[in-house]
């Protein structure tokens, strides 16, 4: 069966204050990177998914995000899929 | 009364809760391993503090899928008392037994100190031995205790009087300065409309004896025992009626 690599990004919802992002933005400004604004910190998860089609892989990853990887009370998620370079042995 | 204290890998307040239930409050207490699905006939469940599964992914996110949690949810839905303390509160939220989420503390610091909380609700079965407006001196120890929910959920909690504890000054004033983590409306603990589930960030099991500097946490255990005695008495009365 084909294997797809999912790259998932989970971030705090935009309506929620991200104190870690704010602290980093402050440090960036101290370092004269004043052009950098709206810093947000999130999590990056990659995984391989075995599925008959990309569409099926998308459904699996979407469900995994909703059930476990993101808490939708406070987080949003996005992901991309591509054919895995190395299929598992 | 029999207390069940759930032990997840990474729980570290389980023995404190056991000690208070058994040796301070004088009740029966058992540990319930997270892989078990047997609640061993307990009358109340405590989800203790700690770092279940190392807080990986999000605090409480993996623990909520432990085998025992299905039984805990069933127990709570049938009216059984479930108390989630600190990490236990995080697990209750992840499991959907209470609404909202706990974000990283506003200060980004892990906060470990005594705070004051004001009792707002004395209808829950965990606070019936306390009085409204009572101030408890109680420790907190957490990095993610910043209670958050969308505006509608907060309005609902406030309207239905489901906020049980609020961070306050020792005089009972609700100020930003006495809020250790940035929680909305200084919320330190909430209950379910059925009043049998309580999630709270402060640690009542760490302050139930004078030798520890405060015994203000004991009232929560005493409330549970009082609830148990009155429900046991009601059950006996019902049985009597049936016999007649």
C-alpha cells in the first residue's frame, strides 16, 4: 500500500494570547529584527501514513488531529501530505 | 467510604491523596492503575496531580485515553464523584467531562506557592462542608493552569454558578495581582451542572494537616464524606421503605 508523509502544524488559535510567541517577538525586537511581528509558536509533527490513496490518508490524518494531536478548544491544525520517500520495510 | 486514586505513569500526587483519604480522613483508599478497567467498588475517584505521560503533546492529552478513563467517564456520568486535581483537572478537560482548556501560565513560569482561593459554590458535593465566600489558603504547583474557554462557555459557567473556586486575596478580593496563571475571571476550579465532577488547579491534598502549614484542603475531603454518609443514609431509608 502507498505510504504518505504527513507534516502537521498545531498552533494556538489566533484569538488566544500566545505568551511564548510574545516573549520571542520581544527578543527579536531587542535584536533589531523590528520587521518581525505576530510571532506564534506551535508544534510540528511528522508521521507516515499507509493508505490506499492520498484522499484516504487525508481523512486519517484529519481524524488523528481532531481526536488527539490538537485540542480544538485552544488549537488549530494544518497539514500537508506527500508521497513518502522511503517506504517502510 | 472508599476512595479510588488513579495512578498514571508520571502521577506524583497520588500518594498524598491516598494519605489524606486514608490516614487523615480515616477512610478506605485504593490505588487504581491506569491500565485497569476495574473501579473496585469505590465511592469516589481522584485523578491526582503530576505529569501523566510526561505531559507529552499536551498535559492530560494521552492520559485521557488510558483504559481506566472509559470507566471513570462512565462512573461520572452515572453520578459518581470525580475530583481532578492539577494534572487531574487537565485530564478531565481533555476527556470532555468539564469544558475549556488549561493554557500555559501567562507568565510562562512554573508557579509553585501558596495562594488564596474563594469558595463560590457550596452546592457541589466537594464543597458542602465549606461556606460561600470562605477563603482557603492552598498551594498551587503548575506550568499550565491558565483556564481558558470561549466567551459563551464562560458566560454559561458563570450564569449557572459552576465556578467553584476563584483566586483571591486573603481578604477575598478578586484581583489580577492574586491570579497566579492568568485564568479567565480568576477561575481556579469548576464543576459540572450535575455537581459531581470538580476540576481544580490548587492542591487540597497538600494542605490537610496542621503540620503542613494549612489544613484548608481537608474540607473538600470532609464534604465528600458528608455527601457519602447522607447518600448512604438515604439508600438505607429507601431500603427500609421497600421492606415495609
